[in-house]
C-alpha cells in the first residue's frame, strides 16, 4: 500500500533559496523519486515550502529523513499521512508548482497552527492548489 504525506516548512531567511537552486533541487528530487517509486508535487515561495509525496512508506521515510537534514528550511510540519489507493500526482516524479508568493497565504496558517480546527480546510485548499498547478503544467 502507498501513502501520501503532506508537509510544510519555513525557508531559512539567512539562506534564501534562489529560483536556480530550486530548479537544481527539482532535478535531483525527480531522479531520486523515480528510483524510489515516489510521485508528488512541490511549491516553493520566498518564505515557505509545501510538498506532497506519494509512494511506499519506506521510500517516503527515506525522503523525509533527507528533508529533515536539509539546512535550507526549518520548522517542518507534517500535516497529513494517509494510505492511498490511487496517486494524485501519478504523472509526476515531482511536479514543481512554481516559486509563487501567492501561495504564502495558503501555507502560513498551516505553519502557524497546524492543529487548529481550520487546518483541515487550509490543507484541502493547499492540496487543491497544488493539484491545479500540476494539471496546468501537464496539459
């Protein structure tokens, strides 16, 4: 059985990640994800990262260990881990949803208070946004 994991994190302000660095991250992630049978999507903003990973539990665990050691971000908040029957990003080893400040307002409430009662709605909005970005790039 595959799982889906969604997390958000804060970009480290002392070490801002440029668009070129994000592109390099995406290229490495796509190769690693292909080898690990993982699909998903990433959104990067000047302040935050949001990512959905889909695949075997062991593969997701390996990737999350790597992410936890990455010094380009901090305050990693895992928002959701669920078993899935069908992958939402099955066409993408890593859909890169862009470097967009607009997304900050979708991620900020999830970082600020992930246990808040409204976090479920905020998580659904963020997931829908990532799905729409991926669909637009796939058409």
